[in-house]
C-alpha cells in the first residue's frame, strides 16, 4: 500500500510517498491537511482512498478495483455547495459530501485495515 500526500509552497507541489506506511503515518498525513499547504492524501495502489481539504471540511472518496467512485456522505440533507481545496485546486462540491475530521479518519482507518469502504458509513456512487 502506498501513502501519498502533497506539500505545496510558492505555487509548487512536492508529493511525498511512503511505501507500506503504519497507521500513525497515515493518520498524521490526514490530520496535517490544512486546505493550503497540505490539500490531499491518498492511500492504496490501483484502488485507493483519497481525502482532500482540511480545517474541518474533508472530501473522501474511494476508487475501487472495479472502477467505481464511492463518495462519503455526511448523513445530513445539506443542500448547496462548498468550496474546498483538493490537489491545490479549488473545487465546488455538494455540501452533503463534506465530512468532519473524525469521519474522514474513520473511513481511512477502515480502508487501511481492510482495503474496503467502512460498511457503517454512508457511501454513494458518483
């Protein structure tokens, strides 16, 4: 399993990689997301989980082996859109797809342990 995360400075991106990370390294990378210098974390190989954003607003999706995109929903009936920085770019995303840090960490932990979506969480295909 490969952990990648960005570190941006002066408009440039430096992508860091850790092969076969431990949970502490993965958790630290997700917690480091700040929507400015650190905006995206991915974990996996062909299939992977990605977390973008920071500062209390996170977008989490899984690209599966059968090429599905599963997006984590926050369980509310939120309407509207949220501006979120992912990969250094600002994106408009549905508010119902923006989760809190503890939800992002729960999803990533499940994927880290089993390489599958946490079945207790609300995933939707996009």
